[in-house]
């Protein structure tokens, strides 16, 4: 909790409330320094596991033989079953806080083959569920939420100051809990950028829905990878930018109708 000034018109009031927390976390793999993530200091194990999986450092949870995280020291030590060559070509992403990825080439990802179909109202309800489950957002506002869902329920919920971190946390938590991510829905409160679309494709997720918009590059990648991208999901409306995973209850109107 922190004290700060709230100004409304000519009135100034000192109030106490939650301010979103952020910290650096340096990840070491087999004793070698890999990178430093800026993240929210909570459930860091899922973030580390998810990020390593996304970057193809690990293929499954059993590849990790030991994981020690110290939020106080801002350090995570990961021991793997076998030696690995860590990637070095870092790409600064458009993620808030300046995310880092090493693998952004869409040719590394196969085109998805999925028959998953959802109704617009189901996406709206699941987005509502995400906001209800995002307890840290409710306390401080300055944080992103993400969730893995089916058409009826949220399966995994994660929050982080970085929207890309929130997606990594979803995958990490799914791995830790043994929940498959293929043929699921990925929900995000933040903008869907190219690296987030690729994270979804890596997870085998055929439908991505956001409270806000996708980027043009994300839409182009979605078309290539057969991912449905929805934006501006609201209780009574949404935009479909790519894909055929949303089943329309009515025929779209045409000019002159």
C-alpha cells in the first residue's frame, strides 16, 4: 500500500491504495546467465517455466530437474536434464516494458489445424470472467490479465505488468498443472501484437480474443497460421480480424440492407 495525492478539479486528497509492483528477475539456466525479465513479483515459477517453453529452451516440464526462485534476490536458477545452447539473438518486442524474445520467425510454427468454434456471446462471457478473476487488476488497475479457456470456463488465469509475461505465465501454469493448451481460447486484456500471436500459435491455441486491438502484423501472422483473432470484445459486440473460429448466429448485413 502507498499514499498518493488524488486531484479532482480544485480538490486535493491524500489517499492510500495499491500501486502495481514490478521487479527485475534474472534467469540462470544450468548456471549460465540467460536474461533479465521485468515482471510482477508473484508466482514467478510459472513465468520462468512458461518463458523457457515459449523460447524452446524446454519442450516439457520434465526437462527441468530443479527450479529455485528468490524474489528477494531477483534471481531464478533453472537446472535442466541436459545441456542446452542458449539463443543469443535478442529481439526487442512491442510488449509493455520492452519484452525480449529470441524466436519470432513464423516459419518455426506449423499452420494450426483446429475445428474449434465459439459463439460471440461465449467470448464475451469469458472476457467478463477474466476481469472478475483478475484480482490484482481490481486492486491497482495497472496490470494485464490473460486466461486459457474453453467455451464454458476459464482454465488458467494469470496477471503481470507485461501482457506478454501474462501469456508466458498462462503456459507455465498450464504445464505445472498438467492442463493441455491445444484447441483452447486465449484471452488477453492487452493489445495482441505479433509476438503474442506467435506465443498463442506455439501453444496450439486457435482462437485469441482481446479487450483491445491486434496489430496489423499480428493479423497477417494469424492468417498464415490459421488463428482466429478477435478484438474489442464487449458484452454485445466484437471484431473478427482473421480466421473462422467464431460462429455467427446471424448473417452479417450488407450495404443497402
